[in-house]
C-alpha cells in the first residue's frame, strides 16, 4: 500500500490508494474502490466498490460515489453533489449492472448538482451549483438549471458583433483568435420593398459551395454540431432568429452570436464547432465545400485534439479575401 493520509476517524478498506492522497474524518472507502495519487477526499464521503477515481481529484464534503462511477484526473466534485446509478430504483431489487457515469478530466461539478445515471460530463466542462444533469455534457461546456442546459463554454469569450444598421455595398472579412475561423459580412441592400443580401464566389464567399442544409425548429436547450471536419469548409448564416456558435481550434475557443442574415461564420477544417441557444424561430443556413461524407467527420473531442496536434490542416479551394484582417 502506498503512503497516504487517513484521518483516525476515517475508514479505508481499499488497498489501492495513491501516494499523497488524503482521506478525512467520517469517510468510508469500500475494499474494491481505486483512488489515485494526490487526491483530497473530504469529511463525510462514502465510496462504493466499483468506483475508480483518478489523480489529483477533489471530493468535497457530503458526497457519495456509487458503483459505476469513473472519475478521471483533476476533477473537482463540490459539496453535496449527488450521483445516481439506477434509473428505476426499487428497494432490494438491484439491476444486473449499474449504469456507468463518466467524469472526464478537468471537469468541475458545483455544489448540490445532481448527475443522472449513465451521463458523461465532458473534459473541462463546468456544471453549475444545483444543476440537474440529465444528458451528456459536451467538453468545456458550462451548464446550469434543471434540466441542465448550455449557457456557454469555458474559456470561450463572447465575440458579439454590433448590429449593422447602415447600408453596406461591399463584403468584409474579419479574422478571429480561433485559427482559420472568420466572420464574413455580405453586402446589405436596404430597400423599402424588402432588404437584400447577396454573395458570389470567389469575391464574397471563401469557397465554392457544393452542398447546403438548413437547421431549424431546434429546442432552445439543445445543442447541434459537436464535430469537426477533416477537409470540408462550412459557412454558417442564421437567416432568421439567432443562435450562438462555439468554435475551438484545440488551443483557443470563442463564442459568436449569429443574428443577422448578412453575417456569416466561416469554419475551416480542423475546427471543432457547436451551435447552442437557438431562439424559437432560428433558421441556420449552412453552406459546405463538399458533398456529405461520413468519414470526413470527427465526432469525438479526444480524437479531434489528437488529430489537430498531429495533422497539418488541408485547405481546398479556399479564396483568400484581400480584405481579410
């Protein structure tokens, strides 16, 4: 058994406790539990047998870690967080197998949050105090409420363009801090009979369009996207209503509010993107440089990080706008 601290009024029956871990008073660790190094397990915590806790994890007071919980490195679990592992609990009627709940590395759970069975809280995500998490939380998402819904992303500052009210006769491109992502403003013609926005390739659009699709009738608490492309470029316009778009290049991330038909967001390959906080009437138009190809999608954030760290982005038919910042 490695060197770890056990308070005289704590009970630890497990032989798999990492070096430097501290287990405080009135905590009970069952024999099958595995706990990594340099963890801090505070007072009044109960840890069942089929539980794995990684390194440098903090578990605050009043928490029970039930069978089926998997906690990766550097996770913070706030006071009185409640975990569940059986969707339909009955007294003395145990399921054949408890649901597996995953807490990915560096995520944090606020005080009194409730985590339903089988949920995965993604890498770096932040669960607000008192939130009830009923479904998977994407990497780096910030969720609050009951049921928990996305209100932002960790480290993604809002980049909200001011409403453009004057007539614009030419297009404009603005670079962002996310590698390759660009805001594109198409010409706006204001007319008493109805306004008009137009774009042509290669003068206004960054690529030759081979496909388009519309996303609409999205419940406000749902998230769309959550993937990257290996080769396909996309240009997003919210032609009605509004939605927010998060883009992530593996090092930097930012949120953009799309709410004007002439304002688009160019998302090149090797950028993770997600759309959230759709208004009830939102209609998102997506222009794509390629036909649909399932193998072009990267749908797992861990795979995306590995991909961008080892692959040079491949650009196809991208027009370099002379006015780009």
